[in-house]
C-alpha cells in the first residue's frame, strides 16, 4: 500500500541479487494503458490480490487459496488485429531488454531468450561470482558489444571501444541510469572495462 505504485520507492538498494533501484518497474506497466492490473502475492502465510484501475487506484482482497511467488496479470481490451501487433511489439521489446536472463521468458509458449554468446571464431571467456564475460576477435571495426545486469540489457552498441573486439559483459555490479538509456559509468563500470583490458585485450595482442 505504500511502495508498489510509489515512484522512487525501492527496498533493493543494497541487494545485489536485484536490478531494481529506482522504484519504477511496476509503474511502467501503465505505459500500455491497461484496463486493469491484478497482482496476486503471498508472504508470511497471508495471500492477497491487488486490483489496480487505470487511474492507479486499487482494491485489496484476501485470497483464500495459497499463492507461490507473485503473479501479475495485465488486462487490456483490443481488436484481434491490434492484439497480433501488440504481441509482436511486446516480443521485440522483451527480447531487447531481457534476452539473457536466467529464468525462462515465454511468449505464446516459446522461450524467447538468446544464447549469451558472440559471433566470432576466436573466443575468450571469463567467469567469477556475479560476473561473466565473453569476447571474440572480428576482422572489422564493426564489433557489437553489450553490458548487462543479470541478463537484463543496460546498453548495447555496434562499435566497441576496442577495434576488432566484440564482447558481452554481464555483472550484478553494473547498474543502469535513471532513464535506462545507458549503463551507469561508476567505479564498477570502469572495473569491468579494466577487466576486459586485462583479460581480453592482452589476449588479443598476444594472438
């Protein structure tokens, strides 16, 4: 009642297992202008259903049946033609932002995640708790790269800072900016860049 629809209210500030930091995740469902949003959740033996209306007011119900985890359902009326377009666009957006997460994401029964890999014949890999990196050599300056937090996209591009090196780095220590249009260039970001310099650029030079 005090957090779910409040912007900038989050309980994840010091939790490195979560990517949310700014309290805008749930509120973003209103971007598609739903007719209703139902949230079923349970904690401490209590089960609840919260039904949100388009104006973000809500009604709270006690649910007699047990709930495992949290289930969010979004209801939106549209024509069949619009629904086909909506599913196509939703799939595109989910693949863009959630391509490499650990948990399955199904659209129409198909897991739409991608393999955490790069297109290269010569590859290098590095893993440590909370961080994984894969990089490869390419024979041109157009070298795709990506930064991710637990599989969620922070930023992607087509020309990395190292000509001829394509890479993806996924780390729970990396964060996105408030606008979610780029990776936060803090000490963890620069540590990740040094990691690429040390583990991969040196290998590239040796090769």
